[in-house]
C-alpha cells in the first residue's frame, strides 16, 4: 500500500500558484501583500497555504499568477497501476458531481511513463471509476478546462494531485477580444509594470506612456493597477465554481469588496499610441471591455510622435524582436530611433524597453540602469530601464555603448 498524506478540503492545505519564469519575485510580493505566507519559491511558482475558500480570493486578486492549485493528496506511486490505486482512494465524489465534467492535466517525469497522456488517462479513470462506484454514475471527461480540472504532478515516484481552482489560465482576463499578432500575455504585462515600480499616487510615479501599444495590454493592465481594480472581476467562470461545496456567498462578498475598494479615477494620464489604425481600434475595444476605455488616451501615430506630458512618469515600449535577418536589419533603425525618442522627448521620465533581442537593444545607444529578465512564451527577454535625466544630469545618458 503506498504511503499517503491526506488533506482535508474543508481545512488548510498547500496551495501552489504557478506563473511564467521570471515572474515569481513579483508574484511573491503579491501573495505576501494579501497576507498569505510564502512556503517555497520555484522558477515558475510560489507555494503558500490556505483553505479552498482562500483560493477564491487568490484567483480574484492576483495579477501575475497563471493558476491556483489546491493540494488534495500526495502519495508515492512507482508506476501507473500504483497511481490508479492511490488515486482511487481519494473521495472524488466530494469534489466532482456524478453528472459533472472533469479534465485531467499533468506534468509527468516518471521512468515508466513514455507519454504523459497515458498518466492522464489512468488518473482520469481512477476519478470517474471511484465516482461511479460511489454514486452509480460517472461524470463526463475531456480536454476542456472550463469546468472541474484536476492537475497531476508526478516526478519519479512522488505524486501530487491538485484541484486546479482557476480552470482556464488567469492570464485570460476576459477583456482581450481582439488580440492581434503575438500579443503580450496579461499576466506578463502586469509583472512588467510591477517591475517598473509604477504606482499612481505613490512616490510621484507620474504618467504612463505606451507607444507601440499593439492591442493595448500594457495600457489596460496599467489602468487596472492604477485603479486597484481586481483583475478577476471580468471573468465569470473559474474552476472552483465547478467543485462541490463552492461557496457562492463568499465569492459574491469577495467581488463586492473588490468593487468597493477600487478607485473610480486616476490622478495621472495613460497614453497609448500605435502607427497601425487597426491596432489602436483593437486596443480601444479591449479597453472598453475592461471598463477602462475612458481612462486611456489612444492615438494613431508613429511612436516618435507620441505626446509626452512634461511632468514625468514612465514610458515603455515593446517593439518587435525580429526573427529573420532581413527584419532585424529593418529594426535596427527603429531601436536607434527609440533611443533618440527617449533623449529628445522623454527627459524627466524613466524609459523602459521590453525586448527579446539584446543585440537590437544595443542600437538604443543608452546605458541601461537595470536589466530584468522575463520570458515571453519561450523567448528569453529583458526589461531595460533607462533614467532620462533633465538639466545638469542629462549627460549621464549621452550616447554611450550599451553596457
């Protein structure tokens, strides 16, 4: 009989909050700010603890998280048969209705398993067979993650089974109806903004200027952060809603409290521009869906013509990285132009460039004060920070080699 550690769904358990690589430091601060302990930090997540009702709050309020996983049970399983036996002992009928639906996802690194889909099937079989045995009917199952989701983490002989309380990834806020090509994920955009330290009304953070805005994700996330508006308010479906015992009264109270604490207006300007009319139109529609369209000043223009108010703040660009040699040659002049734009129009601001091409970044011609690592999908990127001084300090950012 495998060794099993039980967790009571009514009480506290380990909660694993996943995120993209590079984001854990910002997720950590979010978790601590919400009053949760940080038990562990990995390259792609934070471990904390709490009740299943606590996961509702985490799903609603976290800006940089990908998924919130609630640990049901850990056990040793050397092979798929042992996995099936141990998983069958879990009272799944307490979590999933016999007329419901379940999806099993997994991360598997076990020498007896060549295809993780086989582990998914054995785990799914254990769940539905158990429910049929106890209730006389088995729930439907499949790949859709819009209802109950169970996550299997299996490394060597150690298995952990979680309820994925998010279901669909938290990056899917619900406002990006028109994404355009290669958009920045919402959670990454939020982490990038948090990395700049921009927080309206605090420390004189000032305005938020976003040339090359694309579908508007950076500007929209900035507006949500500026308003202290919960990122999960727009979503009407989470994994926890499909788990038996879902406390709808707690959820309604959390949403009401989040709406009450959000600000109605900003004490700064958010300006977003793009040279493509279709991008600006898409960004406007996305911002309107997010409920912040009236707070963002959109314009169609070249990045170099973006209006920059005198009173300071941050200006952030996310230009193309270039994947083909011909395209990279074209982009060299764009990156050099960004450096000119910073020096000529953005004095008194902190300038930021988010890019996955550090060779192109050298064309900016300014020395970066900070280089912060992020990952945009599988592309290793950097958020480069430039202090754009005015007056007697402006020469500190004269044209010098990128170093």
